[in-house]
C-alpha cells in the first residue's frame, strides 16, 4: 500500500480508497479479513487511530463488517451496487479530465480524440 504524505488527501482516506479499490475489483474477496488495525498501522508507520478511521469509513459504506476480537471482514458485494460505484468513479475521473482539459485549453474535439486514442491503446493491450 502506497501513501502520499503531501498529496492533500488525508492518510485515512488514502487507505480507505486503496482498500475499497481492492474490494470492488475483487482482489479482496467476500469473507476475507482485512489486515489487523495494529498490524497495518505498524507496517505503514502510522497511528492506529488513523487506520481505525479508514476501517470505520469502509464499514460506514457497507463494504466491511467489524467482528469483536477478530477484526474487519469484507462483506458480500451486490453486483448492481458494485456497478453503480464503478460508474460513479468513472464519472468523477472524467469530470476531473474535463477540468484538466479546460485548463490546458483543449477543445471538445481534442478531448474526444484523446479519449479515442487511449481506448484504442487499451484495446491493443488486450491482444
């Protein structure tokens, strides 16, 4: 897990986002336990409170459940909910790209062309 100290994004949020990505992508499976709060805090050289805050955020989003004395495990993911969360992430990333393109002075046509090129490159990697 990589943490960026000066990214402007709180450490607990970086942890929660990375674990959320692992859950939504299936790298962390239903019923699998997350690393212990103390263990992860020690590994990342951060506060136990910071790690706890990240895990609580995931629990509030319904992605994990706390089990007294055992830790946090990954909940079953509703495929419709997963699709909706992925869609939301795509929309956020595209809005960020649109903003960056506006700052760079790109036209709509240039932005669409850039997206087409990237999609073609991605398709070429599958072969």
